[in-house]
C-alpha cells in the first residue's frame, strides 16, 4: 500500500458534480493541505440532477459545472475537467475507458479515487448506475488501458501520451471498505464544498447535521471514537 509520503498526485474520477464532495472532499482537503496535486475528472455535467428544475435546456449542466468548480476550490483543487457524457445514461464503454485513460496519462497520478463498481445493498445511493459504470470504466482505464502503450494507440501516436501505471485505487461507496481517513480537521471544508452545490442540497434543512451524523458514524465504525469524522474507501493495489 502507498504511504502518505508516496502520494504526490491524485486523480478523482466521478460520475456527477458533487459525488467527490459527498464521498471524499475531507480526504481531498487533507491531500491539498500537504501540497498534493489533485485533479477532478467528472464524467457527466449532472444535467439530470436537481430538485427545483427552473433551469433546463443545458442551463442545469452549466450551473452544475460552476458549482463543482466552486466546491473544488473550497478544498484546494483548481484542476477540474468535465467529459460531457449524458447524465443518467453512462455505460461502461470503450469510449469512456479511452477518455479516462487519456486523463490518467495526462495527469500521471499515483492514486486514483473513483466509485465502487459493485452494488451496495446496505446503502443504495452509492449504487447509482452512472456510479457503477464510471467506477468499472475507471478501473479498466487504470488496468490495463493507461499502462499499456498498445491500448488505444491513438493516445500515444496522435496525442503523445505515454503509458502510465497508477499504483493504487481507492473505491468510494464500496460495500466492503477497508480504509478509513480521519477528516475531523477538514469536515468543515467538506461541508462548505457541499454547500456550493446549491442545486442539489438547498432542499436539505440541516446539511451540517446530515454530514456530521453520517461521517461521525463512519468514524465510530472505523474505531476512531465519538466526536471524530471519517470517510471510507476500499483500497485496490494495481502493481
């Protein structure tokens, strides 16, 4: 497993704007605080999301891109990339694998954080079909696509992107997490990042309480004790 000192670049691959903030923003803030370069790759623009649909016909996509950009800044991330796939109909396709492999070769991360491709029967929200498709495609892009110079040869021959081996993947929303990050010192920034997604959370009466309850319980499950907060992942070695 990678030690903290070995992680210098992180790529987060998610299906929708706000996915990273619900799942991993506290951990991301910890990374950026110690100078780690973090890039977000968001597969869709989230145009099928929202509770008060006064904005449509492309307006929701533009709104959510802006919200994700603002949320990223709250945890120290300025490199946010959108692939523009339709929200709600993502499939684990060769095109998606190629597009994620391209970003991996561009960013050359030590660690990739993405969705679990498994259905979580204990808690359904992480099992959105877009999440599972993106998680599966991201894992395929990590292994074997990004590291194999003969996979999607146009990436090398036409774009000059050399093969790259990601050393570890963290899966968010897994039914079997085995790695917990104490985010007690960064939970306020996680909440601020989530508040930036007004189109998604403004209907919630107590966002602060929701976050503290959920991630406080995660900390207790992890053995960190009461009054702490934690995010949970499943670690996957790739080398």
